[in-house]
């Protein structure tokens, strides 16, 4: 770990997924640091679209470092081929450094990690599972607002990681020396079942919010009724059905290794979000 910033005013960082949960936070932090930043999204001034490789060269032109957040997830079919093609183009464009957001406990993500590690780029891997922000910026937000969170999660403890911690680690890896060749597996400081997490949100928000265990079939039907996009439903079904089996329950020291501090706790997240009003339900006028 080092506080020595190695990105000069001429070096541009490309933030792929720059409008997403982690990418938007990474971009905001880079801007605050005065680091020239290019947002990689379909709506950006220089567009980037994972489904249109003709957009990649323009987005990579003049770039020194890339925050590589793949949409919708490294576990989906075709991800390794895209990661291979992107890193090949990045090397050709003389990109120097890449920070990959990877999935914890996902065999497909490990394949993508290996591609990045063998790319010839200076790399750092940031490996995570469930974000705390899934309850305030993701598919579960509507459940919280409705006061009934129905999930096929069982009793498995999950050490939810705060998206701000992910962004802090990514920015350190993008802008400081000492992170090249490091794999940071990030978790929060304790494990909670999904029922525990919902209970903490209820306590923080002062609302009655019930957790209801569901079958995967009923879960898919519920998400569909809330209008969640099909690709997001497919990913959540995979995560609940495959990854949430205890393989990620153990805590890791990735935040401490990367930043020299402890990770943010879920209770702090719940309190901050309750204060922000994101879970407030207003009566119809």
C-alpha cells in the first residue's frame, strides 16, 4: 500500500460501467482527486458499449488506466471472450494499468481474472460478492419500500461489502503505486443473513419490514412483477442458486490490506441510507 499517486495530469482513466453502483463512485473520487476521467457508457460523449466492439477503440484512445466493471456480470456467457478482446485492444492502445471488478465465488469470474493477469497489463483485481447497496440502489429497493422482502436466501451469512469501500480500493489501485499484481478480496466486517440485514434496515428506518423466505421460482415471479429486467433476474437467480451456499461466508482482510483501515459495517450503511430518505414511504397526495 502506498499513498504516492502515480497518475499525472496527462493520464486519463477510463471508468467502464461509469454510471453503475461502483463505477459512478470511482469516477466521482477520481474527479475529486483531479484525475482526468472518461466515463465508459453507451450514453457518454465517447461511447462505450460492451455489445458493440466498434466503440472500444475510441473509448480506449489516450487512456492510461482502466476500471474494468463488466455488465451485467462476469458470470454471464460471453464474458471471458469480451474480457480477452478488451484487454487485447487495451494493450494495443498502450493502456498501462487495469483494475478488474471481479465476482467472489464465481468460477466464471476466475476465468476472467486469469485473462487479465495474463494480458500483459499492470493489473489489480478487486473481488466482491453482495453489495450493501443492493438494498438501496438495486433490485431489492422496491421490496424494502413495499415493507416485504421475499428472497430465496436461506440462513447463509453474507459479509455484505459497502460500495464505497469497493470504490476506495479501486481508486487506490488506479492512482497509487504498490497495488500492481494484488488481488484484494473485499468483505464487510461481519456476516449477516438476508433476514438479519432486513432487520437492521427496519430498525434503522423505523419501519416495519418483513423478511419472507421464497423458493427460487416464486422469487423470479416476484421480480418479474416488479418490472426488474430479465438479465438482472437471471443474474440474481444464479447468485442465489449458486454463489449463496456458504462459499463466501468467511471474512477477508482485503480492505485493510489495500487501505490500512477496517471496512464499513452494514449497520452504518443502514443508518446512513435511512437518514438519506431513500427508504422513506410518502403517502399519496
